[in-house]
C-alpha cells in the first residue's frame, strides 16, 4: 500500500501532464471517490496516516487513467456540485458550470420570499431550477428540457434531492402551453455556441451533448432568441427574463432583445469579469 500523499502527488503530476489545470483538486476528488469517502474524511485519513487498501488504489489508478483521456471529472465521480447541491450527472447531460451560479442569484433577487411562478427553460441536469427551489422554497418552480436523456437526469436529481420541481419534456420554444402571461420569471441557460466554433476543452467538445451547446446559427443567437420569444409570451407584464450567454455575446444578445421589444435590458459580468448573462423585462 502507498501513502495518501504519494498517491495524490503522482496522480496530480500525471493529470497535469495531460493538460488538466485542476490536477491536484481532481486527484483528491478521485481518490475520495475511489475510497468511498468525502474530501474532508480523506483529509482526516491522511492526517491519521491511514493508507487505502489495495483495491482502492486499483480503482483510483483506473479513474486517473480515464481522467487523463479528458473524460470529465464529474462523469467519473457521478456528481457535480452546484450552489451547495450535489447533482447526479453523466453521459448525455450538460455538466453545470460554476459561472452559471450567478444566474440563480439574479432570480433569487427577484423572487426570494414570494410565491413567484418561475420556469427554467433548457434545464439540462435541472441545476438552475433545483437551486432556485432549494433557496426560495415558496416559489413555484417548473423546468423544461428537450433531450430525453437530459430530462431523465433532471427528474432523477429532483427525486434524489426531494425538491418539488415539475420537469417537463419538450422544446423550450413551445413550453408550458396555457401559461401565457402568468409567469414572474423565465430563466434559461440555452445552447449558445456559434455553429462552427468548436470548444477547445475536450471535456466539453467530446462529452457534453451537442444539443446543449450549439445555438443554431453563425452567431449562436438563433436558439437563445427563440427561447426569449417564448419567454415573452409566458411572462406577465414586467416579468423578468434571465439568460446566460457566451462572453462574446455581451453586446449582441442585449441589442437583439432590445430590438425585440424587451425593456430594462442589462448585461451582467461573472466573477471573472466576463459578460455572462442578460436580464430584461417583458412589456
């Protein structure tokens, strides 16, 4: 058996050599997963001088080898953290990103403490909708997802987390028929990568489903604007749209929404200072 410190150091070196910038963090998460403990417990075991059993080391080595081929960390552990939630993820669903957490903040600022009617269009794993329900339990939250496999992941997450979010299968552009003019907030992280622009990261390019990535046009705005058009139909007058976008769309998407008749259009930067989301009000 090998000491935890040595296992982690060797794994981190191998992961870094494969181009993974978060090599040390990934190594620690993979060892915790292989050992069946959380990171805090792994730290405790390390401080106590415990060594993982041989079968744990075999599992860990196999996980590191897979990660070196740029299989997403979250696919290997089966979970992705999002605003304190632990979401189940895997092949067929977009892995939620930390920068998307600011979208939830924008919604909470609007609905906290109220029985607001909220829908998350293009929900994927259900991350945004479930986080909103967790942090604003009085809100009535629904979600819509086009892809059957991603929809199944979202339903599973809602069930595992015990959060009352209705998750429907279907296109965002035709979401919630019969609810026109009744919703307080529509939030969406739609596919927005311009067609022909291939993501650099292999984890995204090779593993996130294409239906969750590409915006359907050369500027990536066709699908976001179609989703926004449906949002305009669903929202009550003065209702809020919150939509994530690519950092290259911080000017083009707000301009397009203003031309489409939205008011109070404003763009917002993420913690890294990049344009990340737009908010707008329905007339």
